[in-house]
């Protein structure tokens, strides 16, 4: 489908200005790279911390110590009844897995860990009940959902005691929430720094091209025409800065990848760090380009209006 001529000419002019702005960055490589590197570092810090927080949440979900429930059954419940209850609970959508610990297994584990083996031999019978170790699903591992699931399980006739350890979950969630808020504050401050850096860079470029701008205005150029190259320059700075920041984040995570994998292997875990996804990379690039464009727009609106041909 052929575009109307006015629209075609408009797009061609914008493409020419965009390429011309990119060429100006290329002709001053050292200054451009310095600005892009500073922007990349400013954008990499909150992005890297955001990824690390996401990995921490993933690690917390994989820990065996996650919101686990222990159901202590009545002594009168036989092993076969406990096994039937385990199969029944395994079908609940709130429950990810159920493990049955028979009284004999519990006694053997207690004998091994407590050191009271000889004293236990004096007992006439096994005082320990059967226990069901339950791991809630990912959607039911939060404090409120796990507490509601505990109350539901406590009402079962075979259950004598339902125990839920949520202290570490609450502490972990509180720490993650604090870190997330700190990341948002840091992202806001560094985003402001990006605006100031781009704005100052565009201001210097406006001052360096002052005579050119005056001559362009003398021959009748509109303000919109004069603004375009500076706006595109800010867009390129922000986009390349975000790309450099993404590269820094990926390199940092690659340095941590093998040590984290080895540490997880010591704990018999398959945990591995997540890298930047395609969606996260897109948002980082789009955010960097937007901040660059906004910083350039602020600088252009403030400084270009003060330049008038004499």
C-alpha cells in the first residue's frame, strides 16, 4: 500500500534528521561514548538490583523451608489410613506435595538426631504419631493463604495438630519488600540523573551550534524543524545508554552464574540465575529512550527559545 505523498515526505524528513543526529554522535566518538557510558551505568544499577530481587523471590519459592505445614495425626490413625489421607490431600489444588512420615520413620530419625537411642529402647511402644509434611502451591505460599490453608487442614478429623512455620516467610517477604521499595527510590533518583545528564549534553550542543541556529532562524526555519535534531540526539543517547546498561547487567550476571550454580549444587538445588528476558530488555530500552527524549525536550524548550537572530 502506497502512503500519501505528504505522509511519505514527513517520514522521510524524520528519517533524514534521525540519521543526521546519529552521524553527529559518530563524528564525536569519545564524548558520545563517555555520555553513553554514564547513562548506561545509571540505568544498569536499578535494572541489576531488580533482576537480583526477582532471583531472590525465585530462590525463596524453591527453598524446602518455604511455608511448610506439618500435620500430626491422632495415634489411633493407622499407617494405611494416613496413606489414604496423603493421597486425598495430594489432589487438593492448594497443595503442591505431601510426604508421609510413618511413626517408625519418625522414631528412627529422632533416635539418630537426638542421641537418646538407649533411652528410647526402654519405651514399651512408639509414642510418635504419623506426620504429613505438606508443601503449599506457589500461589498459597504467602502468609495469609498459608494460614487459611492451615485452618482448613486443622478441621480434618484425622488431624490432632497442624503446625505452620511462617516466621521466616514473613521476615523474607518484609526484606524483599524493603529492597523493592529501595530499588524504586534508586530508579527514580537515577532516572532524574539521566534526565539531567541528557539535558546538560543537549544544552552544550545547543550552545556549540548557536550560530547555526541563528542562521537557520533567519532563513525562516520553524521551531519544530530546529528542535528535531536535538530531540533525536537525546533519543539516541537514551537508547544507546540503555543498551550499554543491559550489556553491563548481563556481564555482571554471567560473572555470578557459575558460582551461584556451584553453591546451589552444594545444597542439592537446581537454582540458577535468570538473565534479562526479552520483555525486560524491551522495557529497559524503551525507558532509556523515553528518558533521553524527555531530557532533550526539556533542554530544547528551555534553551532554544532564548536564541534569537541578531
